[in-house]
């Protein structure tokens, strides 16, 4: 925790928001830093709501947090997304930093300033862009991460490499087949690729949309899972979504034959689910509500080759026709 303390020691009004699942890590940080207050969150996609963020803002108000306050989020993507959102709206905006404790948050959610909550089961429908002051990447905190959580993060890591670094993709596939591997170099590389894309297009008017590879399908899979009470993690849905995106790319003649099969084999070797359990037609309504959709057209992120993706606007119907 040495780095976190060095960067945040001088904060005059620091408040820590932590996932109760990582309370012992939060305690370490609280002991190392002068903190005005700390708030524990019970996290789940169902609790990732405006009401939870409102509750957090109320606690800040009751604690006397001023516009000089800075929040430190300790937890996974749900915690960093909600803390960032609270920071964006409390008293019209205060600062925040992230100490992500899951691989998924380290390589994706906690980087780039997308904050928000779900609405009626639709993912991240309410939110803002607000950049964190710092995101602290600490591979050590992943040592106690349950294997399923680690694999879910791996899906986002592979996604980033499929977008921007073919060599790192192959390296990651080899690397993760050996559970004793040191992961920190790959985390840094993925974080760097994402940070570079975000720096060019912070509010997603153009190339940042590439980071949504697998997400149009993935968010619809998550929505369907929530409706049915099935337990599918975001990272797992993204893995299934990337397979569907590869299939669509192949069917449209953008990717060489065998791309879907390659991804499926790679993902399965790493213990990631590759098959979407729902027929694609059941996902269409949720996909049409994709945040990135405008006038019925969705920005599909399609794979030409590992390390190379393109953005193509099409209606959900056009995409579904191609997928058949
Ligand atoms: N998770 C995609 C993005 O941050 O743009």
C-alpha cells in the first residue's frame, strides 16, 4: 500500500468507499492514511443503482464532506463505477481515485472515467464520464481473488489485446495456461493500451468504442441472465460476446475463416465460457437498447484479426441477418 499512501497522504479530506468483500485490505489503507470517513458497500449488479449512490452521497453529506473532498474507491468495477458516479454528482463534482481489487477493474473498469449505475436491469444506463485522479494497479491484491473472478477479468484483458496487441494476446493465452505466472506485466500493458485509446477519445465519439468489443452481445447476455435468474459474470458475458462478434466478422467476410474457432479454443483452454446459452434472437431487444445505438443503428466492433478491430454501424436486424 506504500504507493497509495504516498500519493494520497496530503489529501485534506479523504473518504474511502470500499467493497465489504475487501474490508481487510480497506483496513490496511485506513491505517496508512489520514481518512475522514469510510463507507462499506455490499456490491452486486442488482445493488448497482441510483439508490445506492444516493445513499453514499447522503453519508458524505452527513460526514460533512466539502467540495475539496476526495474519494478513494477500493473494490471491483461495481465499487469504482459507483464511487466515480457519486464523485461526479456530489456537490456538482469532487475528485476520486481507484484502488481496483479485481483483474477486471484493473485492466478495464477503473481506467478511463466511465462511471455509472444500472437502470431496470439495463447495464450502466445512467452515468457520466469523470476521470479518476489516480488508478493504483497492484497485482498483489489479486492473490486472494476467487478463480472465477480472475478468469472473468482475463476476458477483458484478452479483449484489450484483441483490440490493440496481437503479440500480447498470444502471450496472455500462453501465460494464463500456467497459473504460477506473474501477471503484472500483462496488466500494465493492457492498462496502457486502454489509457492510450481513452486519451485520444475520452468521451467515446470515435475510437474508444473499440473497447466495447464483445459488449453489445455481452450486455444483452447479462440482461437476459438477470431476467432468467442465471448467474453469468460480466467478464463471462464479454467472452461469449467476443465469440459472437468473431462469428459475425467471419460471416461478413471481414475476418478470415477460423477466427471464431480460434477464439473458442483459446477461451476454453483458459476456462472461459465460450457458448452463449441463449439463442441470438432472444438478445435482439436488449441489443437495440445498447447505449451506443443511435436511430436504430448500433456500433458493432468487428474483428479483422487479433490486434485489429473495426467499427461498423448496422441495425440489430442487419447484424442478426448476417449472423445466421
Ligand atoms: N469498458 C469500455 C470503456 O471503458 O470504454
